C-alpha cells in the first residue's frame, strides 16, 4: 500500500499544501521538501506574499509560476521570487495582480528582462492636457490598451470639477468618444489627449444625486436648506480649494483691480440698468416665446443686441457691454451674446448651480422680476459668501475669476437677462 506522502506526490500535488505539511509533521518534512525541490511548475493563484516567498525558497528548479488573481501580492515579492529562482522562465498573470500595473511591470522587467509573461494586459501612460486654456490641467493616466477612454475623460473632469458635457477630447486634432480605446485610436505610450472646454449654456442647473443623509453644509446651502450667513468659514474655503485648479496661470486683469482709494476691488459689480417697465416687456417676451415651447423648467432664448435694444426701446446692449468692461479692465472679448432665461421651481427639488467659474471672460446677470423664492446668487470673497442685491433691473457683472453658485428655486418663476463675453479668439 502506498504511503500518504507518495499519494500526495502523485495525486494531490499542491505546493501550498506541501509547504504547510513540512511544518506540521516532521515525518513528512523530508518527503515534502524533496518533492518541492523537484517542482518546475507551481499554481499560486490568489496567493499572498508569504506563500510566494515560501515557494520561491523551496522550489529552486521552478520554471513556470501562475500568479493569476494575486491581488494581495506586491511587486517586490515577485521580484524577490525571480531572483531566488534563476530557472524561472514564465509567469502567468491573468486577472488583477501587480504584473498588470505599470510600476510592477517595470520592476519585473528591470529584475528579469528575459521573463515571459502570459496574460498581462497591455498598458500605456496617456497624458491629458488642456492647451490654450492657460491652466495647469495636465495629468497622466495609466490605462489599459483596450480600456474605454471614457474612464480617463470622466476621471480628468472630476479632478477639476467639470462634467463630461463641458469638455471635448481630441487625439491628433480629431474628436474622440467615450467608447474609443488606445488600441482603436492607435495611441502609443506617452501620447497626448487634448481637452477643450465646450461653450455650454451659462450656469447649468444640476441635480444633486446623493441621499439627504450624505449632504454636506455646501449641499444644504445650494438646496436652500441653509442661509449663506450660516455657512462656516471652512466650508467657504473648501469651495476655493475645489476651484483652485481652474485658476488661470496668469490672473486675468480685474482679479487684483484696485479702486481709486487703492483698495482691492471685488471681481463683480452691480448697477441699475433697466426700469420696471422695461423688465416687464422682457418678461412678457420670454413668456410668449416659452408658450410656443412649453414643458422646460429652464427655458433660454437667445437674442441679438439689436433685438434686445428694440424690446427695451433703449441702448441696453451697449450698457451691458459697459458693465462687462468695468470688470474686464481692458481685455479683448468677442461680440457678446444675450440670453433671456426663464427658470421655474419644479419637482426636481435638488436642482442647483454648484459653485464654479465661468468659461466666458465676463458675464452680466440681470434680474427681471422678484416673484420667486430661492435662486440666490452667491459669490465667494475670501472666506465669506456675498449675495448681491437682486432688484429687478439691476445687473451684476463678474469676470472669469469670480467663484459663484446659485441656490435652487423653491417657488415661483425667475426671469433674468444674461450677457456673455467670450475671449476674442
């Protein structure tokens, strides 16, 4: 009758079990050690560093090693095993393990450049940059050759407080989609993707998609559950930190504007532009246009400067341009575009405009009515929140550096007029 060690060697043949048996039973120690010394191929799937270390020390003739799904392993343990087993020629590395990472792969290549690896997914380092924006938004991403680049796009956007709808990504000047991969585009290690901001509508209303129990103080503020004066200094400073990555490399003129008295001026200004009758005409025109396209809680109507002047029976477009110039401090801008906006309280009770900086160099925002609740425009100034008075006919002009947000509208309908001034190029 065959002995148990013999049965083990011929039928069980489990290297990890053999390691355990060498320490549990001294009668088996010699047989197990001899058996391990003869092994040329070992299956170490789902193993850890300790198991890999024991196998590499007791299997000097090892030629093939399966490390598939070894997520608990480290690259340093694999490198040590390669050095202990000079006969090792092949690593099998399917699934998640250090071999799949760029750093782990480099360490293995440095230790044993001749090793054959089966199952490793090809990975590249891709740089995403934002040329022409004047911001230091460059980041590098380790990505699989066949991984959808939408994951890279979403990650880059989340780093800088943007949404994918605000940015378009280009490879060699051609727009790419979220389903594209490095392989389908022919990208090589070290290639670049360019991120360019889309010209989206001003101040997008967004829904807060997290449960109420997870709301921060900032969430409660934007949802109208908290007054601006109740917000802590730390919360306001966190807003500044979140948008710090979007600060222009060279501050735009106006960021450090000084008044005649030498005081640092705010990056926004408010002044009266229209009277109540003119505001009523614009509201009436917006409402009549909305009736032709009902259903939208956020309705926007574009106007030319001539149309705006005709509706107000005044040179309103030039007045709004002068408002913008007061915060631009001489910057060249493209001809402005004007938007009449109608926003109504809706069933989507979590809609708000998060704190952000505008793409446009300057925006003039004029309130046209007061029969609504919420919709508070808030600017960050230092560690404080400032809410300009929003009487009908009063315009608030701010430049690109102003961090601002708008709380949700809880009741009624808000009408306002917007003028946007984009870069001249």
